[in-house]
């Protein structure tokens, strides 16, 4: 659980300043355009391009940065909102660029009869227009922009409502954005008066955003809430709870809370609401073309890849795979419909091209695989995945064209409804950190699912635990290759059916190259010996395949074709080496072996000597990938080999942790003898590494002041940095009779035990608690107290008395999140209590309670968000006043 992949939440500034300013400035840019149009009566042409680019850069890129930083600051709501609005402004900027690029011609509008040959097909009729004019005509921009704005209106309202449970500035900003989007959509429907109303609302967004940014900026600089608006919600989120709230908690895959990154599930559901909503409008004939819709769907799909990315950082294999698969699906379907509605204008060619495609079937099977994985989550996840199965079935190209779009539209409508509900529940439940909005219980217990999926009986002595290493992206790796392989079938048919070629290119290029390049990026930090070598090579393979198929349409010369032949030979040699390094399991080895045969097919294809039967190898690649996806997903979710993937080709020599000679004594936290051993070492004046409810700590008994001095030498810790004390319970503190105010006692009872450390005033009472260690803990006037929510640590404190503790790492270096990281301190310490991975990846949140009757300040934000600490304090303060 290396800390090298990012910093704790407390290391990041206040990204809300950048996020709200981006919203304000973006609204101001649109305001300028709206007032200009309302004043002149004509939509600007040249200025559209200039302001739209600024809209994309400020509203899109800058706000995306704010969203990414918010996720790293463990801010679920801001991360979801800023990335969602980033997609909105970028999409709207792209729409304005389309508008600005159009020539000024009042006769550029087509009637419905001209645009559609059939009310259910959405196909362009044959028109004798030159290509550039036809491209302009087919964009159907007003309808596409309205179809894109409507889902954002609904989701923006949800964000405004949810933000009211956190503070009372964001609801005004998000609410004004919601109202603005409504009138922007009305203006697109040819009601020019709506531009004035929209401009006034955009001015309000700017004012609210400037105030909110100033309040956050001052708060970040002074660590005080100088301007009102943050720290106090409009209403308590707990009011949304049902009588059974908290009883139906998900028993899902994530066994421990990762507070290093915010939960990206709400963002994933957000993106799953926008894309199908746009497809619904298109399928029911409101949009005559997907020329502009492809930009909206592509941008929101990229946002969904960010939700997959942060799920990967949280070591959440299920959501990494789910959101990555959904983003792939939306991208492919968007570009397929773009090809159908813009590039191919003959119904017969579309039908013949689609009927030959089989890539959709892979999505159907992959969706069923996700259903299996969601049996270990909650009912909402299972329902969401079942509707995704329905969605993938609705796009199977073998469905007659007369019912294809109706079926697809209905499926998109149902999927959108579930996704919107999912967005709301995930946001509220993550803000409250409990299940307030019902999501249902876990459908199948983990034990039952493991028994059902296990393909062999465990024998005594079997090592079923997965080896260390980050494998959260493995399932997505198999998925991307499986989609590309199955979509590449029927290569010979492409020479006689150009429409099949046009339809196939997005399938192979997006899944095999673009998404696999994303997977390659995930595998760079995966910890494997060869990292992303295999996925990176296959990115180039599928991209080259796509270019070769497209180049065939350009009638390249024989000499140019030989260039592809030479490339195919090079791929054959490289893949042979990949077979040697694919020793991790047999499934990966079989995949690389089958890819060798596929590359032979590619080589023969460049020479026009490919037997049609050999292409069946692509289907075998897809079958291997389906099994690899299911096995990788299930095995990583349960951290054990539930489904066999075969033994490694070469077994590496692994040193047993038990037999290895350690530089200091080690003991297991699961053994009473181990706990007694560490307690004895502490009593003898030793310094030992111990687990806590956050990260590992170095500890010394307060009965041995000289041992506390050793900690400074071990850590190379500056003398001015104080060391805190750890006790087992508040009752141990009560026995010392400190003169704390009633509010401080109540605050401590609400935050202890847990990942919060309180700084309080020193006094004679501390002598009763720590004795001779009084001068060696805390500062001259204050002391920081920890009561960890960890059974082993508290029991150790009961055995030894109060402990002086600090994080088990040299000063300035990452926290220790596994006992092996503490053992590396070696001869400097006298023992380590081994407890495996730590419960958190960052340290505790430090709260200054010296003036608690007036205010508290957050000295360091750690595993408990600062917002939650302030909510507890405000609730107690209001109750006791």
C-alpha cells in the first residue's frame, strides 16, 4: 500500500476555490454571448469560436483539475460536482464551436421528411449535396444540445440538494447553474427572451462563485471560517434517513475504508445518467443525427474513465472494471451512431453492415460478468447491472431495424432512471458515511458466492491467498482485448462491404487501442515486474490493424502494403517475447499464444492470402478474455484464488516471512503470547512498532522517559515536534480528573475511540497519567491525546499504561501502512507487533481543542474529514447551549 502513488488528503490545498471560480467565469463567458445575441438579434459567428475555446479551457480543464484534487482531498461531493460540471462546460463549449463554424445561411435547416426516411430508423436519406454542406446539415445541433442539457439539469439539481447537507454556499451556486441550464435549453428551442433570463442567472452564478471562492480562500489561509457559508449545512443530512437506515449496509468488496481518495461511485452513476439520456432522445427520433451528440457522449465517457481511475487508486477492482466497461460501451456506441447517421446515408448499407457485426455480444456477456460480481455488493448495484444487460441486449445488431431503436430507447430510459437514483444515493450515503438512502442488502453472502464459484475443492495446505501486487486493472485488460478481437471478425467481408469497415473501425480502435492505453497507464503503477508491457504492445497491434483496414479503402500501392507486412512480422517476434514474460498464470499465457496466431492471420491478410477459417482464432481470444475477466474480477474482490487461472509458468522463490531472519523481534497481533512479548519489551524501556486504527506507530512506555527520547533519534525527529500519548479509553483519562469543560468532555466522548487526536491543555492532572514522562510528551502547555479504535492497541495500553506514540516512519517520509515497512527500521527498534495492512493509509486528524468553548481548528486533516469534525462540533455546541 505504498504511499508513493499520491499524498494524503491534508497535503492538498482548497480545490473548491478553483472549482467555483471556474464555474463563475464559465457562466460569465456564456453571459457575454447571450447578451450579445439578445442585443443584436443575431448569433455571433467569429466570437463563438474564441469564447468557446475559453469555455473549454476554464470551465472544462480548470474545473477538471479542481475535481481531481477534490477526490484526492477526500471530498466526495466536490469531486463529483466539479468533474461533472467540467464535462458540461466542455460539451457546451464544443457546441458553441459547432455553432461558430456554421456558415450564415438561413436556409440551412432541413425538414423532418428530408432528414429521416423512416420514423423508427433515424437514418439519413439520400441527398445530392456536397460532403461539407451535408456535414453541416446533419448535425441537428439545437436538438442535440437540448438533449445534452436536460440530464445535466436533473443532475445539477441533485448536486444542489446534496450540497445543502454540507454548506449553504454551494447550493446557491449549483442551484443557479440548474436554473441557467433550464433557460439555456428554452433559448435553444427558439425562445430568444430566455437568453436575457439565462444571462441574469449567469450573473448570479458569478457573484455566488466569487463569494464562495473568497470564503474558501480565507478559510484555507487563516484556518478559520472568517466568512459565513462553509462549515454549517442548510439542513442535517441525517434527516434524510429512513427508520431502517444503516441496517442494510452493503457487505461489498471494500473491507476497509480508504480515506486517501474520495469514493468515485457517485461520479460513475452521474456519467451513466447523461450518456443514455442523450441516446434516448436520439432513439426516439428527437435528434435527427448524432453529429453533435457524439461530442457530448465522448466527453462524459472520459469523465467516467476518471471514476474508474480513482476506483483503481482505491484498489477497488469491481468499480474500476465496471466504469471502464461502461465508458468503453458509450464511446463505441456514440461513434457507431455517428458513422451511421453522418457517414453512411443508405439504409440498406447500414443494415447489411450491422448484421455482420458480433462485437455487441461480448458486451452482453461482460455485463453478465458484472452481475455476478455485484452479488457481493448491494441490491442497487445488481439492479443497475441487470438494466445494463438489458441495454446491451437492445443493441445486438441482429435485431430487425424496425424495432432496434425503440428497444434501445426504452432500455436507455430505464437505465437512466436507475442511474439517477444511484447518483443520489451514493452522494447522500457517502456524505453521511452511512446508508441513509436505501440501496438494499447484499444479495448473496461472500461465503455462498465463493462456494458457488470455486471450481475446485481446497486441499489442506493450499495457498489460496493472492500474491501481493496491484491487479485491479487485469479484468479491464481482458475486456478491452476481448471486445477488439470479436469486433475484428469478418475482415474479408470488409472489402466487399465498405459500411462494415466504417462500423468496425470505432469498435476495434476504441476498445483495443484507446481504452487499452488507459489500462496500460493503470498497470504502470500496478507493481508487476513487467508493468504495462503486454497491454502497451497490444495497443499498437490493434491500432495498426485499424489503420491497415482503413488504408485498404484508400487503394494503397503494393509497396505501401509491404510496410504493413514488415510490421506484422515485427509484431510476431515481439509477441513471442511476450509469451515468455506472461508467466503469471496460464490464462495470460494462452492469450498471448492465441494472439500469436492472430498476428499470423494479420500477416497473411497483408499478403491477401488469409484463409477465412483462421479468423475463428479471434473468437477464441474473446472466449479466453471472458474467462480472464470473470476470474480476475472475482479473485481480486475476495483476495484469494476462487477461480483457477492456472499456476505460474515459472515459480519465483519467495522467502517466507516466518523463516526470514528479522533485524528485530517480531510478534503476531493475533497471538496472546505476541502481545505479552511486546508489552514486556515496552516495560523494559524498548521502542516498538505497533498497529493502530490508522497507520503503524512507534511506541514507548510513559514509565520509561528515556525510551521516549530514543524515538526522536530513531525518526530523526526535530526536538520542537511534540509526541502525543495513547490511552485505551476516555475512562482512563477521567481517572486523572483533568479540569475540562463539559463541551470538551462531550466532544471527546463523540470522537473517541477513532481516528481523531485532540490537543488539550497540560496541567497537574497529566502527572497522574504519565508520571515522569510529563516533560517529554506534548509541548510546554499542551498535549495531544489519542484513543485508537483498535482492540489490540487498546489492550496493550491497558497492560502497559499510557504510551507515547508517533508515526512509524523517518520524519518527512510516507507513513507505514504494513508491518514490513516498520521492520525495515531494523536494529533501531526493539520489536514490531505485526498486524498486516493498516486500517487506513493516512494518519489521524488532529484537532486543536484549546479554545473549544469558542472554536476548534484543524491542525492536520487525516483519515476523518475536517467537514465531519466540524459537523460533530457544531451539533454538540448547539445542543449544549
